[in-house]
């Protein structure tokens, strides 16, 4: 479709247009006009709204307007194709917008079409049969009533995570429907919590949907319910929304929480709060006009272009990793062995059991440790059962899949063995030597090392070609990234099997070459090493702990070290110092803290953190303090330098892989685009390296 609409927008030639099919349905109350959104593809390509899709929906609404004028219709309903309602705007065409005027026209077009669903002379119903995200959920919010299928997932307004606001009615309609506290959680806080999604049950409990239907007759049940609503047999009661003190308190709390986490970064979140705050007193026209203005401004911002780049990495590149051998080479996996029964190994056992449903065997040095690991797994299964996330039958099957032994010979028929023991090269080499003595020649050997050489671990084995780095992030169940490291002798079949296993676990896998620290730990250690050095030189704690706040990172540096564990952080620093002594230092203060076996670095005076008295008594600092700005730029300069070196070394194929790892493995926010877009945007790349990492127009506004 290439026709231009009244606002001067033209559908992109490559837009997958979502059609809006109209048919009539007879119910006891009369005739309901039903719109079905369908782009003609399966659920792997969800319904979206570009200029062509919005135009198609507008034409369907014209057709229904005519039916209503003729008096033939008692209600209007809209639903989606199987498993999908709609998932929002067609983002592929948005980067082509060249100025604020075009962006404003797109915002107006969405409002102009969607609002018609709430302005008919007959009631309208959204039958949310599947995934409803962003503009897709906003379509439903414009309707008078909403039903939802219990199978509908996810339900969310994730725009803030991309650097936008819900700009087609969501920021105005949702708070007036469910109140400011829940709307702020849904629109602002969830997207900033690793883009948390909502289930059909939660959406109903919150009041987004009026009723939830289980079973396979969702459309029939929804039509029957709509008929009863039209005739008055069913009255829909909704909560009274407090637009006074509760609203004011919620807005103030949300701003305070955002300041504490983002420190002014990610402008979309702040603008979303402003829109929600103002929604209580604005008319619909005023609310939608304000959304138009904010959406247009944000579409033409660098943060949104970085957010869109991040989204593309997570949704596309993560599913098609670069440089991976053909999946047809992957060997089957019918049993998995785990060496170690500590916390990480136990987390792996539970994940493997849940996702692969093959037998899992934990081993360790003695029965007490094995029993402790099994107790952890069974305790987690019991917890999931108690929360209703597992059935009794599923829980029993998982328990039966996970066993333990102190005898490595139990791995004789394993197809995969992963080691998760202490981070010591000699220990890991011995583990693999012991395992190789009992497993088949084709058994895949995986190491969960975070920084050690996979090649050195394998070099004395009879079959080094089947050793692969398989680095998870903690907590295993939550963090979506696995860095898969190809060692010097790794063959294609072993690598393909590792990637197939990673995909079966639901993880996003990035291929990295076997270099110290791989990607995330290497970049973070170089980045935070400069912050630590500034502290050791005499920069006050309160300055170094908050010097990076303007970036909006998940947590400040000392809190991150405390979470990771000072001993683990020190070990990574020492490993990288041994490999690259000119760029990675080892802090004497860090060594003193670890030597004293201190794990808790911080104490809290209300919301303000400080170093504990015990830590202060151990450390020695210089008398050459830096400003926060200098500390921040020093850290950014270092990571720009390290990223360039890593690309020159071929640690990963492209800057996009560095960014994907930082997004998924370090939890860096979408508005940074990982790291390289921010380094480009801030001018750091060109100042440090003499050139950008990415061409203009990728993760940034066009030149």
C-alpha cells in the first residue's frame, strides 16, 4: 500500500498490513459487528499497526458506522487472529520519520482511528484473545468493555522501555480506568523492571479487563457476555478511581522512585508520569493532544532510536545469533550431568529439568554436598508448587528427573556434562580429566567459567574439540543471556549442540571467542575498574558511588560489587590483570576486603548508602580526588577503548553483539542501546577511537 492519508503519511512499502475483517454475529440482544484483526500470517508474526494497518481499521470502522446508521447493529466488538490480539505499532516504519511534524501526524492518526471505538452510539467490546501489547492494548482501552482469555499473554504497555510513552490513548485512558497507582506500575515501573509483563489474571484483577474466560470457547463466551451487557442482564461494576490524595501521593512516590533509580536518565519515564498526573483533570481531547505532543518529541529523540535498536537486538539478533554452525549438526541430549552441587549448580539443575525434561544428575565431593544441592532443587520446586506455578504432577516429574551421586561413573550415558565448580583453572582441568575418563567420546563438555580460558581447560584432554564455554549469569532462572565461547579446538557439532541446548533453555545465546572475561565481565571490569581506581586515589565514596547515575544503570558500582560478591569481583579483576596488565588493575583495597572475608560493603542511613565501619577501617585512600563528571568520563573512555580492542580481537562479530550482551547479561537499560550507541551519542567513541562504532541512523537519528 503506497497511498497517502489525510495527514500526509504514506504506508511503508514493506509494511505487513494488518487487515480488519468485518462480519456480523447474531446474539440474543441483536446483531454485533465483529472486527477481526489479521495480518494473514501465523502467531510468529503478530498483528501490528503501521499506516496501512491504521487505514485498514479506519475503513472497517467506516463500514460499521454505516451499519449503525441503518439501525442494524446493537454493539461492536474487536478481536484478533489465533493467539494474538495486537502488539502495537509497526516499529519498522518509525525510523523513516524524518521530522517532528511527521511523528506528530502518526500520533494523531493512531488517536483518530482508535478513539472511534469509544465514540459509537452503541457499546463497543474488546475481546482480548491473545497477546496485547502497546498500541494493541490501547485499542482495547478505547472500547467500552473488555473480555480477556485466560491464555492471553503477555499484556503490557512497554513503550517506556523503548523510550516512548503510550501515545495512542494509554497514558490518558488507563489511569482513569484503574487509578494512578496501578497505572504507574503498569506504564512506568514494569517496563523499567526488565520489561515485566502481565498475565490475563493480573490484568483482570487490576481492572484492565472486565471478565476473564477460561477454556476453548472464548469468542462464544465473550459474545454471550456482551449480549447480556447490552440487554442490561449484566451490569459491569468498576472501581471508583480516587483522583485526589491517592493520585497525588502515587505520582510523588513514582517520581521519587524514578529519581532514585534513573537519576534523570530515560526522559520517556518522566514524561509518562507527567501525562498520568495530568490525566485526572484533562478532557479526552486535551489528554490525547498531550500524548500526540509527547510521542512526537520522543520519536525524534536519540533515546528512542537507541531503545528501538535495543528492541531489535533482543527480538531479532538474539534469536538468530551470528556465526553459529547449522543447527542440523547439533546432537541430541537425553541426559545431563552437572559437576558441583553448590548454588549455581543447583540453579542449573532446576533450569535444565524444567526446560529439557531429561534426567539431570548432580555430583560433588561428598554426599552432604550432594544432599544440600538436591534439597535446594526440591525446595524451589515446592515453592513453585505453592505459588500455583506448577501442578502436582509436574512437580513430581521434576523431582524425579533430578538425582545426585558422588560417583562420576553415573555420567557414563550422559550426552552433556557441565562443570560449575570453584573458579580455578587447575581444579576445572582436573574435573574435565576425571569426567572424560567415564563419558562417551561425543559427550559435550561445558564450563560455566566467567573468565578463565576454555582452551586451557581443554588442552590436555583426548577430545578437546567437544569443550565449549557456557557462561550463565546469576540468578540463572532470571538472567536471559548465555555467553557461548568457542575455544581453539571446538568443533562445529559441539558448538551447534551447545546453541541448541541454550535455545531449549529459553536463553538468548551470543557466540564469543575464548578470550579472558568474554564480553560482559570484561567490559564491566574495565568500566568499574576506573571507578574503583578513582576511589582508591581519594575520591569520596558518595561521589564515586553516584558518578554513573546520569546513565540510569541498574545499580551503583559498590552495590553491584556487593551483589556479585567481593571475592568473585576480585578474582575476575585478577584474571583480567594477568591477561591485560596495562589496562586492568587490581585494587589493594579490594584485596584487603576479600582477605578479611568481608561480603557486606554497605550500610544504609535511610535511603543513603555508606561504607560499613569495618570496610572503612581496612582501606587506605590517596589524596587526589576527582569530580563526578571526571569519574564518569574516565569510565566511559575506558569502556570505549576496551570495546574497540575486543572488536579488533574478534571476541564478537560486531558491536551489536557487545550491546546485546550488556542488555541481557548486565541489565543495562534500553535507552542506552547497550553501550556503543551511548558512546557514539556522547562523542566518546570519536574522541577515544577516532570513529563511531555504528553508522549514523543506526541507534541514532539520521545524519
